């Protein structure tokens, strides 16, 4: 309750300040309600995400915008908590972002979960991002540059590299990220994009429970890189990424590939293959195979269903899920 009151107080202060300058922020939000059936062992309903966010222009400064976002998830949280809190300073060829936000490192992590065609991002994306303990968010500053008529995009970021949640950086070692992407084809209905990203930090006695054993403390160099491909052509969607993390000279890596096809304006078929190879000897590293069907009432409000399986020597793991998403505005 205390956390929720602090969140509401922060929003109220922002609203009051903006109204005083005749600048009116906009409130947005959506809910994702999900049912999961896992191998006959468990069945459960959950609120996968309930998000509220406030955005708008800074008073008396048209080139400065802001966003504050809170989220609730029934599986993890008892209260809303802040995810995003940042400001963008915009110029003719890009913008500077300052605060707490998702670094521009992988393609799928920069895409909103409300608009991707799969219920969940791939394991390699969730596990090999740098902010695995902070809902993919980091605190820092990032410059984003649009060049060649916005077909070429470059980002450079500096963030806390060894932070305790939710505290400050430990020591002087920071996280450095860069990404470059190029649109080979880009118009209203078609897109072909390729890109590459790189990140580095020096880890100082940190745990990486999604890569190593949760009890293992890591000190040493952390190099990460990735490659992306995105294609949208008429009714066809294709997307793929490969990500590698070289940490203390050991490699964790993975990839995903999905393809979607719109049967008409409302129905979309989907198929995906993904693999994640971590550095925990007890993990199951076999591929996951997925098929899905999405029904779009609108691009914001949709019904999604999928079935995925992982083949194992002692029996397959099978999971079926259905989710309804609705926006408030």
C-alpha cells in the first residue's frame, strides 16, 4: 500500500505542475489477462501485466517530453511499482533520453509487449539483456541518432553497470551500449531492417541468476552482442535475433525466429522456434517450438492463443496459453 501511495503521489505532483503551465499530460493503460495450462500439472489465471503511464511535454519546452510508467503483475507483485521514469530531449536528428528506461540493445526488448505477436518475448531476450534484475530497465543516459533520412539509426548509452536493486551503482564501473540498425526498405506497409548491437561492463562480485547458478558470484569482463532481422511485407511478418554473452570467457547464447501470416484483417497465424543456452549445468537448453493464433479486434485490443513444446528425452514439456488484452484508450 505504501508503494502505491507513493506512485499516486508522484503522478499527482506531475499533474499539478503540468496543469499550472497549461500543459496537459495524457494517461494511458492496458490489462493483459491470461490463462495457462501446463502439461496437466497446473492451470491458472493471472494478470500478466496491468500498466498505467503518464506522458506529455514539459512545461514551456516543446522539445522535451517525459514518461512515467507503473506496472502490476499478479505472479510477482503485490503493488504497482515504477518501471519507466525518463525524459527525452529531442532535436532534428534524434533525441537524448535520461532516466530509467530500457537500453536500446535488442530489437524485441524495445518493442512493446502490447504489440508483439507472441505472448512472451523469447527466453534469450529476457535472460541476456543487461537489466535482468530490473525489468529490463537501467538508469543512465542514451543518445539516439537518425541519419540518412532516418533509415540509419545509431544509439550510444551509458548506464549503471553494477547496481543493487533499486540502489545506486557500486564502484566506478559503468555499462556501455551501442546499436546500429539500417532500413533496407521502409514505407507505410513494408519494412526490411537489419542491425547489430554491442554492450560492455566490468562485473564486480555480481550474481547473474538467469545465466549462471544463482549462488555464483561473478567478477570480470561482460561482453554482449547481438544481430537482428525484421521483415514486414503485406500480410507476412518475419523476425529473428541472435544474442551472445561472453562473461569471464564463457559464452551463453541463443536465438529466436518467428513468422506470421495474416489470413485477413483480423486473424494472424504464427510459428516460432527459440533456443537459449545458459551457463547453468542444471538447465534444459533444448529448443522450444510454438504455434499460435491471434485475433485482432483492433491493433490494441486482441485475443491471443498459443501452444508450445520442448522435446526432452524423458518426456516433452507442453504449455498452452490464451490471453485477452484491452487498452483503456
